[in-house]
């Protein structure tokens, strides 16, 4: 039996398989070589490191930092420089005037590690001498620097244009690290009289800890988004005159920010205070 007779005898399915195999054998083969290299090793078919797909991976900092993108907003879209004059909270009582330290590098691949014990150990680490200073004389001033891990980090006196303080934008617009970072902040609250049984209400992205007049007030643990009044402190007292608030916010692959205000025993925002973060 010749080849033509054999082909006629084959079922239709077998003919289709034979045709496909012949076409594949005749098709030109793409040259084989090493995979393209990414910042973390060979890239996979979708651009991920070490052969992995690239979906669900955070963008590299150079691709998202607003300060390095001509069309992106600048710092003055979110903040104005503080003056020596005291300012008031916004209409909802949120405190927008803060002294912010440039971010400390704290590489963190996941926010799942932000449990209470990890946060307390981290926030109780002494990163700079004036950390948690509790007198006006000791507080760092705008433009002063702290040397941490061989880097000089500067203090900035800023008033947020929004109810929340966008730490991610503060860092990005200054072309600083935005992921895997620890921020320190403080401000001074001026009270016209003693205020008893008030609470500190905080929201942060991601974890944070807050102190009032040298005492821990509230700890926000875990991987969280910023929500107004997400955590509320036990009842505390503010003294007539100046009260010092410190905060520390840590984040891994997220967009750091926070919002803070005081509320009274009925849950109403306290607005009859002033804020001074830029000290002489």
C-alpha cells in the first residue's frame, strides 16, 4: 500500500495531528538565550523576577516617585511650610501642622510582621538622641538634622492642606525612599485650660504608635489602611498650656499617611486649641 492509500485510510483526527506536527517542524525556531535580566534576576514571561510573573508586584520607586516625574504634583500640592504663628485644627478637629523627619530606611517586604511585640521593639529603639523629647527646649527644630545609619535626615515644619498628613507624598516629592520606611513626627498643642477625659483618635497607613506628654496613648498594629478615628486612646488629660504629641508610622509596600485629632467624652472633636510645630 502506497503513502496516498495510507493517508486515505487514516481517520480525520489523525490527519489533523499529522498536519500540525509537520507545520511545527517546518516553522522557524526562535533563538534560545538567557532570559532578560531585571533588578532582581532573570525576568519571567511577564516581567517578574527569577522567572515569576510580574502581576501583584509593587512598581519600582523610580517609576512612581512624583518628584521624579515631570507631570506629577509637587510638595505644595499637599503641604505649605509652617510659620511661627499658631494655627487651629480644621473644621473637624484634625491636626494638620507637624514637624516631620525624613524617612528612616526600614526594609520590610510585608506589613504582616507589624504585630504588637515587633512594633514596640522597633518604636522603642533609640534612632536619634532627641527622640520623644518632652520639653520645648529639647525638641528638634526645622532644618536641623539627625544622623541615622550614616545618613543625615532633616526635620521639616509643614502644614497639611488636607485633613490627613500624606507621608508618602512628603517623601516622594523630596525624592526620598517611600517603601520600607519609618517616619517620626511631633507637634505641640496649646490648650486654653485643663482638658480632662479627652481621647486621641488616630488613623494610619500602616502601623503606628502615638505618645502624649511622654506617655504612650495608642498603638495601631497590623497591615491597615488609614481610616478616621480608627483607634482611640483611653481617657487622658491635657494640661493648660503646651502639650507635646509624638508619632511614629511604619510601612512596607504601602502609601504612608495618618490623621490625628482629639475628641471629648461625647466623641465630639476638640477645636478650641491651637497648634505650634515650628518653634524658635
